C-alpha cells in the first residue's frame, strides 16, 4: 500500500506543507529570509525537490518534523549554492577559475552545518566536480555523447545523490543499500525526464542536455534506440526487484512504482520529441 495513503495524505499534500512556496514558509523559514536571492533559482530548487521527492524520502526514513524542517532548510541553502554553479555554466561560455573558486567556497560553506567529513559525502562532492568538467568540456568540443549513457546520467545525479547521502547520515535507514539502489534508479530516470522537458529551453543556453546533443549530432533514430534501450534496461531491473521484494523491503515499493511511472512518462515524452524535432 502507498505510504501516503496510509498517512491519509497525498505526496502533493506533503510537498505543499513542507516545501518551498514563494509566498509561504520554507521549512521553518519565510521567503523573506531569501530576499536578494534569485527567484528563478529558488523555483528550480522547488521543482527539483518536488520531482526528486525529497520530502517523501524524509518521510520514508521517519525523520521527525522539527529535524525535517532543519534538513530541508539546509539542503535548500546547499542546493542554491550548487545551482549558482549550474547557472554560471549555463550563461557563460568563458569559464574563469576565480569565479569557480568563489562559487565552490560558497558550496563548502553550506556543507558545514551538516558537519560531515564522511568519505561517501566527499565522493559525491567530487562527482559534482567531475560533472562540472563534463559541462565545461562542451567548450572544447568534448560532447557528452562520448560518455556512455549510464555513466553520464549517474554523474548528472551528483547533487541529488549528495542530498540523499546527507539525509541518510542524519536519518539512517535500516536498509541503506536497498534505499540507495531504488532512489538511484528513480533519480536516473528523473534526469532523463529533465532533459526531455528542458529540450526547448536548452536550445538557447550552454546547458549540457545530452539528449538534445545526441539528436543534433547523431539523429533521431540513434537517439531513440539508445534511450529506449536504457529505459527498458532500468525497467527490467525494477520489475525484477519488485517481484522479489521480501516483506521487510515492502516500504520501498513506492519508490519502485514512482520510477516505473517516470519511465512511462519518459517514453511518451521521447516519442513526442521525436515527432516534433526532426534531426
């Protein structure tokens, strides 16, 4: 049974009550606390947290409300710093090391409240730097299509994997390996979803939209084949796990359902994109 039905609320209800609303509260802070910050970036964070079901993650690991609010606020501050890095790359073809150093100092400062020097956290931070190199590689004509699709989208989940790792450190799950596995699949297909819905916007900036670049450089058919095969591979694994979940892992069935639903959305969007953008 869906965990949100058991709690008498929908996932959307939970999000509205606990997430960013530009005229409401952000956790235990008001939007006025974020005056002077870029509203576009704040909206992107709202959309990211909603799409990646960060509130649902906190609920699944039974984080207490007060602690949940604190984590959400600190994750928002951290994601804002990370998105400044993202926005800088999107809007500037020439990348200056001094600018990157300034942005990274802000990212590290936003990590301090989590008081974590865990090697797992350091690994995720390093992945953000690797993905930064992938994005800046566009400027040297190093296309992301040269990177295998599974490796690319794994690296692209770097910021969300960092957020989930920080949550896990503060609200441990009794089955962390399974939790990370299922959220990992969900995040992979959600990154593809982002590329699909952002395809028009990314045609006018320097964003590293692998799907768009694949279509432009190799054509629709090769793009369709690669992405459908990858989605089918993930769906096969998810269905296999779903059919073999033991009783103690049933709490994770919601994540599997969300991932399979997202795959179906991707298939429909991909078909639509192939029809409207002839390459």
